[in-house]
């Protein structure tokens, strides 16, 4: 989510000083950390599972984006066996497991 926030006065000065002193690389980083600190203080942190789900969904999105951009390639089982013939049995087992799950 993108958001624009206007800070003035003391809030702006504090944020500028935190970045200037090197506590944070950017104002965005400082604000993100501040939100996490507030979540901890008010006990509204997401559960471990929610954090993991979010992390893995972001990683999956990165992979999909790389595939879509052509930066990363996908391979079918036969192509993988050609590249890694020593894994033929494991690759076929995985392929068969996937077929069973689809049924």
C-alpha cells in the first residue's frame, strides 16, 4: 500500500533527525519501525502464522514477478531431468505426487 503523510513541526524534525543521525536509512524505514513499536506497545502484533504467511506470500510474489519478467524460467519435469539426471527418481516421484493431489 502506498500512502502519503504530511508531517510538520516536531514530528518532521524528529524524523529528519533520526535519519540524519543514521538510525535509519530513510524516513520510510523509521516510520515502519515506529509502527511496529506501536503494535508491540499496544499488543496488536500479528501472530507468528500471520507474519509467516505474509512473508511467504511476498516471496512467492517476487518469484512470480521474476517469471513474468523473464528473469527466471520454469522447467517441466523432463527438462529438469535433462539438467539433473541424477534426480530422475525424485523428480518423477514429485510429479506423481502432484498428479495425485490434483485428483
